[in-house]
């Protein structure tokens, strides 16, 4: 995976050694000796990830880190801080300042590269989510996600029962919320929890137990009720290769045994925030897209969906050399229904008509509400006779039985006029979809002019 990395370290040998390692891993790397130099670089270039040495005066470095987070241009840039061994408390401070990870020198090379890969992956996912969120917003589909932290469901998974209870209790204390301890097989049982977890903390086992840990990580990722949950794996201190493998397997974060509880709690909080943001965007994009193409009153597709869908139905019919029927249906004297019975009953009639139309058609047919009391039906793979019969059936479906609307109200008699335009069946199908609809509209007008409650066909444009 390629990416642009920026190193800020005043010690020349540190800078060069790290740069050489990262270049060997095929990253584009810039190294700066001072934060001022780094700022100059940041003004012209947007690195994907910044490595900061905390040895260069922690106060200044942390302020720099906070500034990166605050600036919209760099808020999504990943940050790794490097601390000297024995710099107690700096880990927590750096995470609070917005760093994604703090690594203690001497850093294990494989672990560092795995961490960089993991952060760049997360950054890409974030960027994609942001983009989707923005698209949804531009289209007017979704509310912008708020910055919020709701309590999440945190589950700690460990094989050994005493260790499990002890760790769950300590994490819960540091985090200030409930943490459920579960054995691995219970974590995989869908009904073990009433609601899907947001974060799994997994206590890794080293040696022969490592395989079981990795299997659990992969299993949780593959199941529908746990796949979106974030994973934090806590590895034994002397097993950086295990942490590196876990990151490459796709866990969201790793920590080591003996990491301060405050730091674990911060890492979990950050995972919870990220998970909540992703959940919200997923939900708003999905419901936004659905809302964008359906009519809220009847649940039918709206015009925005119908036109492009009709175009692709026409494309397919053209490619297969089959006919297509397009109908425009309009309720007769609907204004009078509103005037006589009131708008609420008018609405109920619209809902009822929509339901009868949908029930009377095939699954492959398109039914949409394209105006107040106007509907569109497209039937692929349909001959003139079939189209005429279908339109007649729809007309009778509406006319045949008055509509029961609101409770206590008498049923309402409704009729429908239908204009049908045929395409294909010996002619090439038009690419002019609006023109095709206009033909069906003219046929509808003829049906209205001829007395309503009637089907009129327009056989071809030629
Ligand atoms: P025609 O037989 O010529 O089609 O006459 P019409 O009365 O059906 O047609 P017109 O276009 O004059 O009136 C349509 C009415 O539909 C006017 C409008 O108030 C009403 N309408 C449009 N949308 C809705 C809706 O969502 N709910 C209700 N209740 N009425 C609606
Ligand atoms: Mg109308
Ligand atoms: Mg009408």
C-alpha cells in the first residue's frame, strides 16, 4: 500500500534510519528536523501519516499534534508518536492530544509497518465514509452526522475465567461503563448478547494459543452481527509479531499486556466514537437513498427513480429485441374526491390505488407515482395484446370495487384513465424516454377526452 509519510525528529540518525526503513517499504517519505520545517512542508503537501518524536520536547509535540487534529486539512491525517522508553504517562497524553498510536523505542520494525498499514487502511475507510456522507448531504438525503459519544457495548473476550473477570472489571473502572466478559465461544454465539457489541477487547494468547486468537478475530469479522464491531487485541509484551499479525488481519487497534488502564480506556473510547460515526453514516446513507427514490405516502418509486430505471428497461428490451409497454394512469376527477371527502380520504384513496396497482402487476414491472394522482407503469417483454389486457385489468381493478378508506367512512368510488405507449415489437426502441412518456400522456389525454375510465393505446411513434 503506498502512502505519503512525514517524519519529524530532530535527531539526524533517527530521522535517516526511519526514513530508509519506510522508503524500503515503498512509502514516499519526507523527513523534517523541526516542527517549523514540517509546517512549511504541510502547507504544500498533505501526508497521509505523520511520525512525531516525543523526545523533541513533549509539550511542543503534543501541541503540534492537537493543531493537526484541529485543522480541517489534516484532521484525517494519521499520527504516530514515538516515545523513549520510560517516558511514563506520555502515552496517555499523546492519545489525548489526538495521536492514533504511541510506540516506545526501540520500536519493532514489523509492528511499526503493520501499524502504518492499519492506520492508512482506516484512513481510507474514513475518507470513503466522509465522501459518502458528503454525497448524501449534497443530494439532500442525510443530516450531517453530529459529534457525539453514546455509551457503546464493550465486550471483553478471554479464555481464562479469572483473568477475564479481572480484566473486564479493571477496564470497566477506567472506562466508566459496563464491560461484559465472555469466553470466546460465547462471543461467537449470536444470542449471547441482547444487542450487537460495538467493541471487542480480545486478550491474545501467545505460543500455540495464537492461532485460536487469530481464528476468533477472523470469525468475529465474518459474522453479520459482529462484523462491524471494532476490535482491540491485547498482546503479550514479548510478542510484537503477534500484534503485527493482528493488525494485518484487520483488527482496529492493538495494545500490550501491562499497558496503563487509562490508555486502554482512551483507545476504546476512540474506537467507540469511530464505530458510532460509521454506524450513523451507514444508516443515514441507506435510509437516505431509500427515501430519495420512494414516495413516502404510497411507498411506490418516485419519478427520480422511475425515469432512469425506465431507460435501463428500454436498453435491455432493445438489446433483447423485445417489446415494452409504458402506461400513464391518472385518477379521474380526483379533485372532486378531495372536495367531497376531504384531503385525508384523498390520501387514503391514493394509498389504496397504489396497492391495487402493485398487486395486479408482475414483480418485473415498474410501478411509480410520478405526480399527485398520476402513476407510471412499465412492463418489459410485453406485446400489444398483453399490454392492452394488462391496462384493462388495472382499470377494472380500480373501478370494480369502491375503496374503504378511513374507519367509519363510506367506501369511495374511484375510476382511472390509462394511456399506453408501445415500443419495440418490430420497431427499434426509442432512446427518447421523455418522448415515450409524452406519447403515453397524449394517449391518456385521449382517454380523458373520450369520457374517462378508459384505456387508450398509442401503438408506435412512427
Ligand atoms: P381528471 O379526471 O381530469 O384527472 O381530473 P382531476 O380532478 O383528477 O385532476 P386535477 O389535476 O384537476 O386535480 C388533481 C388533484 O389532485 C388536485 C390536487 O389537489 C390533488 N392532489 C395532488 N396530490 C395530492 C395528494 O398527495 N393528496 C391528495 N389528497 N390530493 C392530491
Ligand atoms: Mg392529473
Ligand atoms: Mg386526475
